[in-house]
C-alpha cells in the first residue's frame, strides 16, 4: 500500500513539473529599442502594454531606452507588440539587445508632440 501511495505522489509531482516546463516553452522575451524621451512615455507603456494579449512581463528602462517584453507566442507576436507601442506615439527604433541613447533630464519641459497636449515634463 505504501509503495502505491509513493508511486501516485511521484506521478502527480512529475506531471505538475512537466506542465510548468511546457508553459515556459511558449514564452518569448523581446527587447525593443524605443525613443522614451520622458517619464510620460514610460508611464504610457507601463499602463497600456500589460493589457496586450499574452504579455507576461514588462520592463521599461529609461537609461538604456529599452522596453523588454515577455509574452506567450501562441497569444501574440513581436510585430503586434511593436504596433501596440507605436500606437502610443513612441518610436520603435528596432528590436535589439541594448540601446545606448542619451536619456533626458527630469524636470525639463518635454517638447515632443505626444507630450505637448498633456503638458508633461521630462
């Protein structure tokens, strides 16, 4: 009886571990080089992009001017995510690993058209 119970417990644990690894295989991480010139642009991305289908993780880095997105490949594509970013009036420079564009100073008036309407600062 103890042997059967042990075998059942091991079977359940093995099947749980396999299902977790199967879910991870469908995930993809993409790094977009973007023109994030002010905190308003960063906030727009952080507010809107998580609601795109399949997005599991999002990191926006003003210092390196990158948007890192982890998503499920069966729910969305890199091209659709790029279009979603561009709909927010943020220029996507390409898909890359690291972008070293100059960052803006906080507190300065942002003169980009996407922020003029909102009166935001850098």
